[in-house]
């Protein structure tokens, strides 16, 4: 049986994440059960990616800090 993986802090800063990547992250945030801090600074996320993340954060009750 697989054990759950707990990740409390994640940094994806300076990874050239685009709108497509932000949308994928948004989908992940919808099922997130352990990520509490996420750093997305200095990426290439535009308005559509930011909107997808914002919508996901409305439903995510685990993430406490997004930079």
C-alpha cells in the first residue's frame, strides 16, 4: 500500500512556468492535501494562468502562502 507523501513547502520560483504550467498547477491544487507554502515568483504566468490559480485557491483549504 502506498503511503501518502507530505510536502509542506514547495518552491517553483524561476522555472519559466507559463500559463499552461499554471493551469496544470491549478488542477493539482484542487486535490492538494499537503502543500502549505508555494513559491511561484519570477515565472512567465500571464493573466489566464493567474486566473486558473485564483479559482483553484478558492477551493483549496490547505495552502497557506502563495508567493
